[in-house]
C-alpha cells in the first residue's frame, strides 16, 4: 500500500439511522461514500459500550485480552476502584504499533486515549480527559498550538446535564463542539505529517441518547409532542457532520484509504430491567434495612433540586452567588465512583450471593465468591451450581405484559471472552 489510511469514527453511528438520513438528502457525502465503497452492519463487542468497543477497534482484541470492560476499572469481584485511563489498556494500540514501524500517526478524540500516549506523531485525547489544561495532547505543547489557531476546544458535552426543556441548547452546544473539533482536525491534517489519521465524533452518540424520539425512523411516539425547531436543529447537526466528512475526504488523495466505523448501534429503549432489583426479588441480593438500592433519599432530593435550578439558571448564577458546601453540592453532579460507593454501602454483603455493579447493569452479574470478593460468602464449590441456577432463571424471565422472554442471550464469561483478563469480567453475561 502506497497511500495513507484515514479512519473517521461515528460514536453510535447505526445504519438504522444513517441510512434514512442519507435517503432524505441530509448526509450526501456519507451517501456517496456508501454507494461508491463497501458498506454494511458490523457486530460490536460485549458489552456494546463506548469504552470497551473503541478499545477493541484500536487494538483488534476482545476485552478479555485488552482488559477494558467498562468505564471503571473493576477487580475480579466487580468492586470498582477508579475511572479507567489509556494506561489500563494491556496491549498495544494500532497507533503504537505503527509508531514502532516508523509511521507517522495522528489521533483525535478517540475514547480512552487519556493520558495521551507517546507516539510518532500526535494525539489529542478524548472522552475521560479531565480538562483541556490537564495534558490534552502529545506532544504537550500541541494543545497551545491548537488553541492559538481555533481559540477554544471542547472535549465533550455532558448531555445528561440538559433536561428536555434545554434540547435546543444541547444541540447548539454539540454543534459548537463539533465545529471546533473539525477545525482542529483539518488544521492538523494540513500542517502535520501523517501516514495514519483517526478522529472520532461523539456528538452522534449524545444526540441519540438524549433525543432519539426525534430520530427514530418509526416515527415520533404517540402522546409525545414534537418541537419542529428541535428537529431542524438536530438535522442541522448531521448536515454539519456530513460537511466535515466531505472536508476530510478533500484532504485525501486517490491512493489514500478512508474507513468510517462505529463502536455500537442504537435503538429505542421502551422498557428497562433493573437486574439488581431482580436479584433482590429472587433472593440473591440483600439490601441493608433503611437503605435505597440505587440512591438515597437525600441524593435524589439534591439531584432534583440541581435539575430544577439548572432548568432556569441559563447564566449559571448559582455558581457565582453561592459559596460553601451548598454551592458544591448543587454544582457538582454525582460521579461514577461516588455512585458506586453509595451502592456498596446499601448492600448487606453477609447475605448477598450475586450482584450487578450499580452503574454498569448491562455488563453482567458477579458472584460474591468467597476468597475472591473482599466480603465474599459463596463457597468455591457452589460457584458453578449458582451460576447455572441464575442463568436458568434468567432464561425464564418474561415480560409481565407480553409474556415474551426478556433475555435474548445469557452466557458464562468464558463462553464469550478469551485471554488473560477474562477473570476480570462479570461471571454471567446478559
């Protein structure tokens, strides 16, 4: 191969959505690439989550080999310790391999790339980067160079901080984030040498998480009111994205290869199963008396107050006018590690045989195994019989309204993963 390779990542870029947008003429550049090239759906990894999926793309390995199963670094017992970083990836990424072969690489906004790795080229880290000031780039002085050119760089837009009444503001912020990221990418493509270039756009994921009702090809659900101005704003974001795809392609030669990939698909969530609640009902998990499994009354009260204030506080006056502990409580959302700590305080571990990490319910069930878990109570000889029992009950779990099976697939971790870090995965995958 004589040309270069360029990879564009669309977080959550499902064809179920992108194809209708292409058909409507919203994304002509993407449509042309789909028709002139090769296009089709791929199967993601398990769990179908941003963290492990992008690391699998970057390494070509399953989570049992690269060790990233979620956004938190778990022990084999499932007790989360901290938020993951690029240092937790236990195998080389593609850009590290290419660097070792003296190829020039450029990487922008790939999730789990912080702290940025030292490569033969440049890295602008993505999701999980604390701030622009915390060492955003390799080399370190590249951040200052980028800011001098584009003026501002937004790492991510925290879509969960916007309520339905702020939908247009959310899309506006996502469009600005995308605009600045695109400007940075085009500047680096033009001014830095590269043989391999990869950029991930995450606004697709944020819009689809928060405003899927506007995008579902099946139409807007009955009983919910559609705001035409929000709908138009959303389509404008996808036009912006398509324009950037076209601009990136203009910087490529006929010898270069362009790949557009996604980490996972998307769809409507019509119902949700709280697996820890199911485990509690089935007698596998015990909650301490006076505790709430998912959040305390105090936390829910503060969360409701924060949301109410955020809805009317467009200029963030609460941070300017309030001081002391009250300001910190109102301004700071509950973090992943905080939520996990609250969960573990709610559980009576002396009577709990199985559980799901409170923030990662889609990943699977952990057995509270004696000798492995800090407070494990399940003897080793009961491990396999207990897994078999839970799996069988899950297969029989049915929707109370339709009587249809709820679980489409359930397996033991070693039936899916392979590699030295398989033992860090949940014992039962759902």
